[in-house]
């Protein structure tokens, strides 16, 4: 079934976003939009652009996959040695931008970055397909690579090393959580007269909600 056909059965996505529809808790609101994107058949609904800033003040962005969201924040997994990891060590803040093209929706999350505890990363790593686990051991993320063959050879070496047993979490791999300070929901509407709402966390942990000009 096409995305549009699926949407026909879903409530008013193009009718705009109204304050009364928004959950007072932006995490619940985000989960609602993510579930909607899944039901609508959006491709890779958990993908987002992760923006970081290095010590030189220059921004960098790359796509990632969200692996969990709850009251603690937004979790993703990657190499903890590499360009983005270096940047998040230097400047522990990040922005995540979700875009559900078919729904004309965007969510922007900004906040402080925290490493995910090793036991939690281990539990997640254990759920990954074995070849992805081997790839995590074999990759030296962000480093120059002379040839694809070199990478494949390293994969074979690690397959051999872990033959017949579980692949453990590599020391150079793990997760991060963005603890949101602001979360903005954007709904596209005709004639560029879009709707935007930004939640901002206040000191007592509650959230304020503000409509913004598009
Ligand atoms: C849709 C999509 C999802 C991705 N998800 C991840 C991910 O969850 N973790 C990851 O390490 N890289 C992921 N990548 C690759 C990253 O975009 C990036 O190339 C890699 O993490 C290296 O980034 P860095 O050199 O800035 O550290 C994904 C790429 C795409 C296109």
C-alpha cells in the first residue's frame, strides 16, 4: 500500500498542528509522531541527522538511527572513537533532526550528550546481527582505509577470533544519549504557512510550550 493510501486512513496529518493536540510531555509527543511515521510506512522512520561541533567551532552532520527514547533522552549507538565521538568529547552538546518526508514533519532535539552505561550498551549490542557485531570490531570508524579488501580481511580476522562464541561489545563501541533541553515539532502546511511548536525544559524538569513563526 502506498504511503498516501495509508495516510488516508490516518487522522488529519495535513490539517496542521494545534496546541490542543500536543501532549504536555514532548517525549510522549515524539513517540506519538514516531509511531505515526511507522504506521504511515515512512522509510527508516528512526533516522535522523546528528549535528556536532568540534573544538574548532565547525559543525558536522551525519545520519544515524535512533535506538531508544524515554524520559532520560534519545539514545543512539556508534563508535566511541571516531570523528563524532571526538567532537562530542570536546563539546558535549548535539542536535538531532528527524524528517518524515511523506508526512511533511520535522522534529529538532537539542541537548547535552551523555555516554550510555556500558551494561546498557552491552545489552543492546547483544541484539545486533552477528555480522554487524563483527563489523563493529573490524571498523576503525572515520580513519582512512586503503582498500575495501583491507576491511574485509579485518572482518574475517574477527570472525575467526570469535568463532563458536558470542561477540562481546568492542571497547571502541558504545552509545550516547542526548538529554533534551529543547524539542521542536514542525508540521508543513500549504503556502509555507507551517506550524512550529518548541518545548523548553525548565529547571524543575517540567516543559514550557511556545509557538514559533515558521
Ligand atoms: C540512514 C543512516 C543511518 C545511519 N546510522 C548509523 C548509526 O546508527 N550509527 C553509526 O555509527 N553510523 C550510522 N550511519 C553512518 C553515519 O552517517 C556516519 O557515516 C558514521 O557514523 C561516521 O561518522 P563520523 O565519521 O562523523 O563519526 C548511518 C548512515 C545512514 C545513511
